[in-house]
C-alpha cells in the first residue's frame, strides 16, 4: 500500500489504516522470498536490541561512557552530549551478517547535507525519488510499527522515508544521530490533509524549521511561526468510524480505512487476590442478577478523595499520620485526588457509602466500578 502511494502520490491520496500488519503481509506478496524472510527478521531484531543502544538516549561526557562502537556526540537540538545511534546508517547491515544485507540505508530529508558523501547513507535511485512521510503516534506499538516500516522502506526497498510527530521539536526517526525518542501528538488527521494537498512534505521543511527555532527560543505560541504537520500514512487508527474520517474518505483525501485483522478489546479488570477469592467475578455472568447485587455492593466499595478522607474518615482530620494520609491536602487540586502518586502523602481509601447499603436500597444498591475515560483524539490538546 505504501509503495503504491509513493508511485501515485503527486496526485494521490493519503492512507489511514488500523494496524500495519497488513502492510507487512502485502509486501510479502510482492517481494522475493528472501525479502519476505527479511521482514520477519526486522521484527525479531527490534525485539532483541540491547537496552541503551536504541530508542533511548544515553547521556555521556566522553566516548568511554558509550557502549560498543558508539561515540559521544553533541546533540544540536538540545546542546547536550549523548552516545551516537549505532544504527544511524541502517539496522539490517549492522545486525544481520549476510551478503543480502550489506547495504547501508538510503538518505532522507532528515539527514545533514552531504550525508551520502560522509558515508552515513546512500543516494536513492533515482536521486529525486519521492519521500514517504509516516505519522508516528505516541504509544509504543505505533512507534514500533513506523520504525519497522522505515527500516523496510529505507533498507530493503530503497524508498526515502521520514517520520512525522505533529510537533516541531519531537524527534523519533529510527536513524536519529542520538536515538531521540520524543512523544508527539496522538492523532493528527491534519497531517494527512496537508500531505494530500502538498504531495511532497519536504516542501514544508524550511517553514517548519523556523517554527522549531521559535519554540527552542521560547517565542510564545501565539507569536511564533506555525508548524505544519505533513504525512502520507497513519499506521494505527482505532476509531475509523468518526464522522471526520469518513468525510475525508468521501472527499477523496483519504483512501478507505483498511481493517487488518487485529482487534482491540476492552476488558473488565479485577485484582488477582479478588479473582482468587471470588472466581465468579472473572466473568460478567458473576455480576448479573439480583442474587449478586449484595455481593457486589459489599465487595466493591467506593474510592474516597483525599479531602473526603480527612473530613469524613480520619479520626484526627489528617493532622497526624495514620497509615493512609500523612497530612491534610494543601490545595484544591490535592483535595480532589484519589491518591498522591508522587509523594505518597495519601495512599487512597475505599469505603461503603449509602449507595452500597442493600438494607436501605435493596433494589438499587451497587458496588463501585471505576472508569477512566480516555480519548486518544483529545490527548494532543
């Protein structure tokens, strides 16, 4: 799919899919068997790379602080020194000792001028080859997916490939000089809209560099030059039924989302000790029916805010430590906290309230089931 997009991208569409495993499968059908085996090797290699050599910046003062053949270099963006990325010129030629993987990767627009002459990468053929821009979401599975795709495209298929985070100074390029691993936005359909409009995302590079400089220099957001995200592909979209997504498909900006066989699942979670005590609660069948109402009300008590605990439960109003709270809340933010994860000043407390009282409310007494609503589409705001 990505290769087909590259061939038609000057007039083409952007693609949004749920999961990249289908992309790998499609590549298998078009490559020789040895390249198909290489795709499996890429995933295996990424899962076995040692900690501190990839996907994690290691601060250093000299080369002696860096593992293996890596060296201590200055990061131009941060002005600090980190160990160099051992895979800057490619993953496969570094990890797979075989004649089939002896080439360094092709260069991309994130590389410094003259990178090919320096031996960091090689000039793609043709030299004016179109560059694919993949959008990297800000959770681990999505990062792995775009890294896999960047390696496959850059090292096996000779397609220049860069990664978009939606943020001017968030870097996540697998070949970044110091293995930057920054978090950008979660979902950014604007990047695909822009990619559809401009075709070649490299045309925005100059303006976006100025936006990045404004942020580094502390220019207020409303006064700084805007950053324009741009991408051709998003690897993992969990809600393709959103009206906006479907509208972009209808308008021809996006190709229809493709279901790739990986299903998300929302589950009911209980602590292990409770599962051992009440095995029936492992299934919703153990929760339903009037006969289970009192058991649920007695089992699942209600969480108590820090402020409620000190005013309603604590015998000394949290004036002295009591094993649950070491002190009273000091501001409105602490007042509404269910626990203090930073300092442990309040570890949380569960209690039965009138809602748990099946004597008073035999028909509608309830236990407490916690919900933590998360919107991936709101995280970027």
